[in-house]
C-alpha cells in the first residue's frame, strides 16, 4: 500500500508540487483515472500557507494537501449511499479514484470530503481530485508532484518503507477518523516567543531560564539566546504558565491562553536590591 509523507521542515514554499500537478493534469486526459483538470479554480495538490506570530517573530507554515487517499474514505461512503458504488473506488495500492465516467453529476462527493480535496468541474459536470498520478504509477513512475519536489519534502512509496517516520508523524484532522494515507512530519503548530532585557543597562539578558508549564504540569525549559530571545515550539492551544528567572533579577511570571502563535514582546527584568 502506498503513502505520501510530507516533511514541513524541508518545505521552502516553492509551490512546485502544486505547479507540477497543473502541468500533469491541465489539458491532459488520463482515462480511466481522470479527465482534464481546469486551469483555474482547482488544486488537486493544494499548498496552504499560514503566518504565525507577529513582527519581528514570525514564521510561515506551508502544508501540502492532496487527496488523503483514506482507508475509510468519506467519498466512497457517499457514493455508496447515493447508489453509485462504482463512482469512487480504492485501488489495490491504496489510491482512491473518482471514476470519471460513473461519477458525473455527483456534487455530494465534494461536500463529503472534510479535507476540501474534491472539486467540482462545472464544464464536465464532474467531481475531480488528486489521482496520485495513477497513470504514472502504472508504468513505475512517481506522482509528478513528488518527482518535482526539489527539497525532498514530499515523498511517496510503500508504507513499509516509511514505518519509522510514520511512527513520528501525524495526520490532518485526526478527529475525522478517515484513516488517511498522507503523513506529516515536523509541522510547526503554535509557538510562544519573547525577549528578555535589562532596562538598567539597556542591554539584552542572555542565559535567562524560561520555563513553560502546560495545564497538565509538563514543563519545558529554554535559555534566552545571545539576542535575548526565547522560543517554545510545537505547542498546542491551551493554558500555560510562563516563568523567567535570571541571576540578579526578580523572577517574572505570566499566565498565557494560547489560541494562536504569540510573540509576547519584551520582558524588562527588575534588578534585585
């Protein structure tokens, strides 16, 4: 069974995977797997971009979103419920295909997908999505999006070859319980950042111990760097307690409700008497 593995740390936001998909499928018919993708309005390989934080502590997250080729695919269930079971099927290699002949007029397939990975081609009166470039897989080649990824951030292959990485990976929207076959490594999630400084000397404070404690009591400890900055990464939304301690300074504490990445700004430390 095949899987896609995306490593966010290797992605530089070049959009080559999205462009490759357009290059392969626009104005090209790959029967029995797909009719041509429209030149606009559809992204069978979509790249979502999200900014985190505030100037000067900002990060940009890129996430590629193809069809998840779910083992419990909602689109397959929707087709069966509509009485057209052959409109969507899963191949032996795990790739989910919308049958371009049997699925005409089935708008319900678009709304069935929680990942927004199915689009409706008004001209062809047909729902369409990523096919995993099944026509290329049939001749032993990679999906075009993977083949054109310059950084190795997007890979494809046999599930057994990625087992160690899959154990460390996550999936999008796990609450949907669709058993997707696209895995994500090193997603940045949320962060908390700030800067520690001494207003008396008008200089940064390097080496301050900054402790972040979550609602379950789990602690993370970092030191302010040679710019006075500190960062906590890979955080989930929730309540946190922040404490800053530095030799010769009064400790600082703050309660944080984290809903999105935060640049907490400057923390001026008060010198002890």
